[in-house]
C-alpha cells in the first residue's frame, strides 16, 4: 500500500511539473510578445519544442516509477525510503517548470 501511494505521489509530481512547464512557456511567450524583438522561432515551433521536452520529462518520471516498482518487487532487503523518490520527482518538477519559464523563447 505504501508503494502504491509513493507511485501515485510520483505521478502527481510529474503532472504538476508538466503543468508548470506549460504555464512557464505561456508566460514566457506573453512576456516576449510585449517586447519588439526579431523572432527567430515561431510560436508553433516553441509549442512543439515545449511539448517534446514535456514528453521527455514525463518519460523520465515514468522511468523512475518503473525503477522504483522493480526495485520494490525484486529486492529482498531494501532500505525503506518512502519519501526519497517522490521528493526527487518534486525537485525535478520544480526545476523543469523554472527552466521552461526562464528561457527566452524567441532566441
């Protein structure tokens, strides 16, 4: 039961990171539209690249979840670490959302 809660929290952190990344891109595009600079990339290209990076992020979270599940099922003497992987996913989500928001989408 604790493993299932841990995996659900990891999935929730992945979803929050995804939403934070999308929000960061939307904010960066709104900020970039306020300045009059020459565009190197179009908005569609930016959204496509943001979607690709969100998919990579989600795949990384899924890989962590799969690794944790395999470790819990295979291990005989595991060190109890119920909060380490969800905390790692939370830190990754925060970093991902910040990185997506602080980039300059036009350059």
